[in-house]
C-alpha cells in the first residue's frame, strides 16, 4: 500500500425550516420509519443524523437517478428543530452541512424560522434546495403516491394546479425579497446561481424523488472535490449531544466529517472547562437508515469513517459540550490537537 487512501465522503445534508413545516416527516418518508410518532408533541428537540446509502437514494428517486452516474456513497441527513427556542441547534446543523433542504409549507409560506434558516444558509454559504411542502393540502389536490412531481402535476385539475402555482410564485417572490434568485427546479440551469424550488408532499411522497435527485446533482456537481478526504486520517467531528448510554456511561453523539475514528484511539473533546483528553471505550453505530436519536440497539464497531453519525463512549465525557469539536490524536502531538480544539471552540 503506502500513500494516502483518498475517498469521497458522504455529503452532510441539513434539513431546516419553520416549526411544523414537515422536516421530520420528509426524513421519515425518506428512511421509511416513523420518528415523528415517537416525538414529544412531534417537536424535534435534538439534532439527529440519518445515513441513507446511494442504493436507497436511487431506489427512492426511481427513474430520476441512475446510481452509475454518481460516485458519492449516499447522503447523511441531519434533522433540526424548527421551534424558535432551538436556534443554537439550527446554527450547529447549518454550520455542519455541506448542502441543505429548506422546508417551507407551501400554504403557510415564509415564517420567522424560515427566514432565520435562510440567514444561516447565507452566512455559511451552504447550497440548498427548497422543498415547497404539503402540496397535498392544496384544495382539490388528487394525491399520487411517491411519484415524481411532473407525474403528479399531470394528474391534477387545472384549478388545483393553478392554486399550487400561485403559492409557488409567492414563495419564489419571498426568496427573491431575501436576495435569493430562485425558480422551479426544472427551470434552473445553474444551481450555483439559482435556488431550485421542488413541490413536495412528505405525507404522500410526491416530489420526494425530485428532491433527492436535486440533492445528488448538487453534491456531485458542486461538492465532489470538497468531499475528497483521507479516510485513514485522524477523525474530526462535532458533538451533537452528550448523554448517558446504558452500559457504557457518558457518551457523545457525534457527526464525523473527516477521517476515521478507531476503537483504540485517544480523542480530544471540547468541554465547558479545559478540553477533555480521553481514550475511546466504545464506538457505537446505528444500522444504515436508522435514526441515531431513537435507535436503541447500536452495533459496536472497530472503526468509523466520515461522514457518519456515531456515539463515542469514553471516560470523563461529563463536561463535553454540544457543538464542540472532537478530534482524534494520531500523527500529531497531543498538545497540538488540544490547541486545535481550543481554537475551534
Ligand atoms: P419541528 O421539528 O417541530 O420543527 O416540525 P417539523 O418541521 O419536523 O414538522 P413535522 O414533520 O413534525 O410535521 C408537522 C405536522 O405536519 C405533522 O402532523 C405531519 O404529519 C404534518 N405534515 C408534514 N408534512 C406534510 C405534508 O406534506 N402533507 C400533509 N398533509 N401533512 C404534513
Ligand atoms: Mg421535526
């Protein structure tokens, strides 16, 4: 062997938007599980991470995505809460993301946290697609299960179509009022300059194939070079949550965005006091498609490579901070890694 093991990592996709506009339902649709049902008042209180392999993305996208056209391994979705009190969680999710979906209820239009999310996306220069969600609630809508939006359009009455179009143009106008040039996604030639709007229903699945197609296209075209990582390099990530893990003591939920973390690594974790230097006790990972936040059975693994959501159990993690960096100590003196973590905090 020798040399570095270059590989393309999974792009991280943040799902942002106003409370109740359908972020979690959209992810549920994508992963075929029902996190919404288990949530207190259906409000997302924490960031979760869900890995969706390329085969699943292309299965859901149907004829719109040919897996042979893509060499990225899939998409890692991060759900964020829309409730106004969780703005730190939203910025954390936005800052971690390579690309994003801004979910907007097509009847409700722009709301305070829609605008807040747009500001985060602007500040972090994150490319995004707008899911104009809940199209099935347009009066007279004739729901079509899991079909591309064009097929669904063709099945609608002129009246339903006209009502939807009116709402969509209002949305495009609001995006423009906030200095984002946007259009219906099938009219967008250059996604680097224009935001694509995709009509969706997270409930019926209409338009979901299109959202996945745009995300894969955005990733492949605009992120591919940035996704090249040294898989053998020291792992780097961000702490999402600190909590007790039965049988393992305190653990941190981490989104790993670079390198690899191994079960015998020493890690440095940002904390309320000095950074914590500790040895990994266990690496725990939910199965693909499972939701790290609700999955109770984790698999203990020897190593995890970016991008991924995982739990790291280790001694002395009690003072670890959500939002803080995590870095693996390897090829670099421990003091330098500690200094790097301090600087990132
Ligand atoms: P927060 O996490 O609290 O910010 O909300 P959210 O954006 O994750 O919304 P959630 O997915 O929990 O959906 C809120 C409600 O809207 C739920 O009752 C969903 O069933 C419903 N809903 C979401 N998407 C759709 C849709 O496309 N059509 C219809 N009819 N209902 C939807
Ligand atoms: Mg939610």
